[in-house]
């Protein structure tokens, strides 16, 4: 039986993770679960509010319960939200493996100024399903992003964009 995989994403905000995730889901095939899209429909709050963080965790749990149903059919899933820290990557790696599924990390690696330009263009276009981000927000989020390392024990695919 083929390996069933939970695909995780990380990279700078605005760097192109969702664009990559959409392409990946089509190519595999897999079912993509985009946290931003779910959150904007359920709780149309800005991403930088205290209640957003709490609700995002609740939403991730709902997505995970749904993703498990998909995984059990033998279909890969793409969890399209930023695994921006070592701790978050470890948490989701453990959850996938504890449920009996393989895990892969896709690191969408772009220069900071590319992420800033893409985020500003996305915001100017009013792209649905994405939070508006300005240059200051992208730079702030980049300052807390932890680049993944091979010692994290995750098979990693690096996408230079």
C-alpha cells in the first residue's frame, strides 16, 4: 500500500506557501486545508488579534479531525498554514506520526524582500482567502520565523522561489 503523507509548509509570510500548496495538491493529488480560508469564513478577524490566535487553534483542531478522515481513505493532505517554529513543526510531525501517517515538510524559501513584495501585491489585489499584510507585518513575522533544520527529523523539500 502506498505511503499516506501529511504535508506541512513553512516559510516567510507572503512568500508563496499557499500558491505552492495549491500546486502540490493538484500534482499529488491531495486535499489541501487552508487555515486562512477557513478562518476568514468562520471568524473574519485580523490575524494579529488575541481572539484570532485562540480561534485559530480551535480551527486547526477541526481541520485536523477532517484531515484524518481524508487520510484514512488513503489520500494525502496538505496542511496549508505556516509551521513557522521548530516547536510547531515538532507538534504536527508527532500528530501525523502518532496517527500512523508519514510527514514531509515543504520549505518555501524566498528572500525577505520577495515576501514583502508578494504580500503587498496580494493585499493590493484584495486576494480572497488571504490576510492583508503590509511590509512592516511581513518583516515582524520574519523576525520570529525559525528556519527548519535537518536535525528536526522531518523529511524536507526546499522550494526556492
